[in-house]
C-alpha cells in the first residue's frame, strides 16, 4: 500500500540531497572536528559551512547559530539561560498553546517558585496584544511565544511582541520549529533574542536542532562540557546531522517560494473540498494568519482516533487533537484554549503538507474521507443525518 | 499509536450490531460527548427471556467501538442474569486484551449493559451513594468502587485508566485514593487468610516452582529458596541471573510481584550469596 504522508508537522522525510550530503560523514570522513589533524579538520570546515547555510536561512550571523540535539533542547536552553541571566526576575510570560517543550518546562518552573503567565488566545487562536503588553512586568525575565502553532498553523505576531519586550528590557524567545523554512525569517530585522529550530521538520534528520542566540545576548550554557559551539554547548558535534541540516537550510532558502505556492494550493484544495463534501465540519484557527501547509479540521460527532485508524487503512497519515490520541483523556490543550466545543474538539484532524505531496494524493483523500466520516457518524448516537447545520460557521 | 490486538481492529473495522433495536425492552446511554466517548445500547428479549437482539451506537475511539461490538456479540442469547455477570475484564479478554489506558472502554460497555437491564426492570434503582467524585468526567463513587473491586486496582492512575476519573484537573485524586484504600481494606483480609509459617514456605516454594523458575530458566537462570524469616524471603540466584547486572531489578520486581500476588502482599525479597 502506498503511504500518503500528510503529517509533515510531526516530522518530514529527509531530502535526498540531505542524505547524500550526510553519508560520507558516517563512513569515510568520521574525524572529530576538534582534532588537530587534517582528517578531522576537514570535517570542521564542513560544519562551518553548515553554520553559514543555517544562518543564511534566517538572516542571522553564523556566530549566532548553536547546534543542539533537537527543538526541545533549544527551548530549554533558551528559557533557562534567560532565567540564569536575570536571577532577580521570577516571571515567565508564555501562552496557553505552546508546544510541550515550552509548556511542560514552564509547569516545572512554576513548581520551583517561578511565576508563569500563560496568555489566552481567542476562538481563532489569536493572541490579544493589549493583554500581552499588560502582562510584561519589571519582574519578567523572559517571554516565550511560538511563531507558528504546530496543531493549527496559526501565526503569532512574534516580531511585534519582541519589540514590545525589548522596549522594556525583557528577553524574547520564540519556538520557531514549525515556522522556519515555511515563512521567510530575517533575524536582522527583528528584536527576537533567541529562537529554536528543529531539523526534522525541514527535511533534515531527527536528533539535530538549532538554538539561535542574538549576538550580545547574555547567555549561560545548558550543556556544560568541551569548547564545542564556542563553549556554548558542550559535546562532540553530531557531524553528519549538522552537515545534513546545513544542506536542508540551503534547500529551504532556495525553494521556499515555490514550495509555499505548491503546498498552499494543495492545502487549500483539500480544505475547500472537505468543507463542501462533509457537512458539520469546520476549520480550527484563523485562516488569515496561518502556515501555508497546515489545516486543522473538525468533524462534529465523531472521534479523531477512529478517523485516523480508518484513514490508516488506506495508508493516509495525519494526526488528531482528540483525547484518545493526545495521550490524556482530554482533547489537545490548543483546541481547549481556543474554546473549540467538545462536539468538535474530539473529532479534529490535522493535515500538514510538504513539497513531496502531490495533487493525486489530495484527490485520494478527498475521495476516501467523506465515506469514513459518514460511516462513523452512522455509528454515533449523536448524529441524526436529518438535523445537519450549516457547515461554515 | 495504540497497540490494538487483531481482534480489536477487526471489531472496529467490521463492527457487529450497529444501530438501535425497534421497540426495545431495555435501553441505556452512558458517557457523554464532552468526555470523548458515549455508548447507547438497546436490546430485545425473546419468549424465553433471553437477549434476542441487541444493538449499539457509539461515539468514541476505535477501542470504544470494538468493545461495544464485542459486548453485543457476547451477551446475545444470554439471560439477563447471565448478561449481568459479564465483567469488563470478560469484554477485554474477549478482544484479546486492551491497552491499559483504554480499559475504561470496557468499563463503559459493562455499565451500559447494567443500566439497560435496570431500565428493563423498571428504571434505575435508587442509588443513595451515587455521589459524583470526579467532576471533570462525572464519575460516581459507586463506579469507582466497582472498578477497583472488579479489577483489583491499587493506584489512582489505574482508576483513571479504567474509569477516566482523575484524568482531568486532578482535583479528585485524594478522594480516589481514599476509595481505593477503603475498598482494598474490605477485600484484603477476606481474600487472604493468615498463613502459618509452614504454609507460607510451602506456598512460596510452590509459586517459585510453578510461576517463577520456568521463566528464569528460559533466560538461562535459576533461583533457589534459602530461608523465610517472617516476611523476609531469602533467595539465591544461579546462572545468568547471578551475573546479570540487572538481576537486582529483575529479581526484586518480578519475584516479589509474583510472591506478593500469590502468597502475601507483605513479602520482601532479599538476595543472599549461597
Ligand atoms: S475532578 Fe476528577 S479530574 Fe477533575
């Protein structure tokens, strides 16, 4: 059976060019970049190149790029470093819809006595900027807001938010794991102090991430060890992955416009067709400020895991914010924060695209999904085909 | 993704008895859309007072649908007394087991069956103790008690897996803990009469022989009972167990669990060098 992979916000396929760039550094060029000999030194040069490629993608300087093991490490490093830089400040400002890498860390910090403010979002997933401004206090050590939401694709105005923080001398971090490579980012033009990137969301392998720290930002390392990454992150470099990520950044910078046009067209087609063909369905999150590759659609009166498993039978991969799939008993915290009604929240499905998706795949989903929903609804005690309501609310 | 058995998948993909029975003798609805799953059950009896037809409608995940389907298949042809005796464990077993976190689906099936039978017998009996313990999921004291008793649960987490109670804000955890303690206190002494020392040693030897040694031997190890002093069980290990670094954990965990389960919950395992 062919796999139709529409779960690219979970992880992406490693690009062919990325894999090719990495392979020699497993087998033949295995030297340690810190070594004095030429054999290791040549790997060091390649890492410098990767750092430049990564910096170029986000308009940063190479000295502002620290390679880490994943987005979660970058998030942890950023928030903890900011707290260490301002030991007198005890407040962290964040939102209710952050990724667990930030959310769980903040829960942990709150148990250690830090004051955490989680800003609410409205029903479209949008942040209230007046409320944001009011929550910035002299005691605030750091703000951490995600650039793009992983579940809905909704974008936060982080550049504006960073400016407001800067005016008050507060450090600003953004988890840009879903945004980098999908929207143009130019760090030179922003006031963002710290930013997290994950390799496997942009066609590099898993196990590699980037922590951007603006030059001049007070910083204290998360992993203390050797002099790697200029002493800012100890541990022998993950050379093949760093080189792969460099390549992936180069590809993203080069292809972003074309890719965006393509995934946007596929996403919009899928979304429009689903909404017209399936009654009582709706999109979660604003459609105005959103990643081009993501759509989060709820189907009333059915449950997400059941939808996923029936799609899985056709090889279609997506994900859901339902309770059964969130690993807890309640629907995803993002949908709850948006106040999505329970009748809808349990039946939410996220489709996320990449350059590797095709129109045929979209057509296949458009054909298979409506009968799946119909079938589950026919089993649902809440569904009476007679009293359908208007599908666009 | 959850690890479902083939049988669960099969019942999910081809559910039996979906729908509503016409002119039912008994009906029930449990769960709610807010909680993420709900089951509507309706049945009809034949002239011999056996379940002739039974149908379900379920809103929920794959295992909720599969357990509903399994339940209807199981009780078809049963008398109501027989159907009442079907436990949530039976439903799970019929499906070849359910993931722990999904056991609440089988409990929902059991509850729906009970409620439908109560409905047939003329409305729900007055339930003085139907106090809601978990506000987040609307779970009553009686439901938690029953789940603890029938499934021998001992932690809040287990209660959450089986009833959902405690899976939201966590505000009810203390109350759940108290119910567990109370139920276990009533059942423990009855189930386990006090053992004399000889009886205890005999039983330990028997359990080691029957339950423990075979699986250790599979990995090239062995175990020997050295002495029993009060509740301290002294054992020696041989073969791979004796040299394996993980032996400590394996032994303590595995042997202790088995012996506590079969002999007495107070037992402590200690390893001695022979
Ligand atoms: S009251 Fe039980 S989890 Fe909230």
